[in-house]
C-alpha cells in the first residue's frame, strides 16, 4: 500500500512538472511578441542590451536570417530612393539656372540680329565677299561634339558619341579628312581612348557655360577656318525639346550663310511646375525687326567691314546658345533617369515588403504550431 501511494505521488508530481514546463515554454514564446524582453520570475528584470548597429531598428517577431536580410534590403532601397529624388531636384534647379542664362543673353542676340538684318538690306547679300561667307571645296571637316561631364543621365552621352561616329564614317567614306573637337569629359575620354589620332582640341564648360567658354571655342574654330586648316565646321549637339525628349542635331557653323541670319526665329523654354509635376512651356520668339539705316546715312567704315566684324560676335552667340541647349538637354535627361530610378526603387520596395510580410507570417505560424503541438503532447 505504501509503494502504491509513492507511485501515485510520483505520477502526480511528474504531471505537475510537465504542466509547469509547458506553461514556461508558452510564456517564453509569448514574450517574443512583447516590445521589451525581460525575465519573468522572482529575480529582478534585466534589460537586454541591443547592439549599436541595430539600436534604431524596431522589435520584430521574425528572428530568421532571411527576413532580416529582406529588412536590410528594404532599408537600402529606401535610402537609394531618397538619393535619386534629391538628384532629380538638383537637376531641376540647374535647369532653371540654365534657362536664366539663356534669357540673359537674349537682348544682345536680338540687337545683333537687328543690326545684321539692316546692313544686309542696305548692301544686299549678293555683294558680300567675306572670308567667313566663302564656301570652298571640302577636303577637311571639323566636327565639334558636345557631351556631358558626368553620367547618370540615361543614354544621353552614348547616343551623341554614336552619332558622331556615324558622321565620321560618312565623311571618311567620301574621302574627306575628319578632325574632332570635343566639349565635355565623356566625349574627350572616349576619343582619347579609341580615336586619339583625330582629336585636335578639347574643352570643358561644366554645367554653367558662359561667354568666355564660348569665345575660346569660337576663336579656335575661326583660326582653323581662316587659316584653311579646315574647310567646314559641323556642330553636333542635343536640341532641347522637352523634359522627356531631346533631338540630336547637326549644324554647319562655318562657312556662315549671309541669308537666314536676319530671319532666324528663336525658341525659349520655361521650366514650371503644375499640379506638383515639372513641365516646360515653349515660347517661339519671332526674328528681330531689321534696323532701319537711311540711304543718306554715311558709314565711317565700309558696311561690309562692319558685317565682317559682326560675324565673330554672331558665331560666339550661336556657340554659347548651342552649348546651353546641350546642357539643358543633359540635365533634363538626368531628371528623367532619376525619376525612373525612383519609380523602380518604389516598386522594388513594395515587392520586398510583400516578401518580408510573407516570411514574417510564416515564422509566426510556425511558432504557434510548435506551441500548440507542445501543449497537445503534454495533455496526451
């Protein structure tokens, strides 16, 4: 009888012990859902010290490595999206500065065009015999290529380099010697590496070209043309159309044409914001009215000499305008590239969040199943 009582007491003690272990395991699992981790019992509560690198992270019930890796990647994608959006806003600010520079040079261009048109009407274009207006047989051609100084602007630089290569091949197939003048670091780097034999000069204007940069470029072109080192000068640049479109253009800069300068229209682009989005307003400015020179007016110098001295000024203005337009196109391409990068980062963040939530849900479900299975095993 005493042995039977001892066995029954031992069985009761074992059952009580199993219930206590089950309760302790349940409390330990439930503590994972609490925002703070502490030891429950008679001892003093001790706060677990988090590592410094994880001090700003929120507590989560997911403890497996896969979910933590996804969480770190989501954080990285968010930081990348912030950077790309900031770069887009910086490019927009620079576009505004470029348009202000174009508007600042507009009065001088209008006055020059007006005086040039009045002199052409006074003399007639057929009576002009000036070196810069004289076309000769093309044996050597100079290509002026405008590219950017930096990347992160989509295919802007590569597209301009490919267009220059195509034009070089076309001229060489006709037996014409080709020389290249590069404006911008990207084009300079390419021709220094692959076509150094035809690269004759390089220039860097940055993202804020001014009249001094344009004067240095135009003086080089004038010296080569007047010394008959080259017979024609072609300017390859990107014509600004809108924030999402730019047109690669080729323009013959030298020799100049006496007709067309006085009737050439101009286009002004204004970067504005509408409904929280950037947009461009295009304004077509008609050609300036020719200045009226009375027939009884006596010029101190020959009018043809005046036109000859005005042509370099006109050339400087055109070079500056084309470089400014190319810079605006580069900045618009960078804005579009950064907007696309931000959109892609947003989509990637959404997909990663879904993966993280699925992993989190699977981990929670697994822990609940383990707790229920343990409780059922104890009851059995």
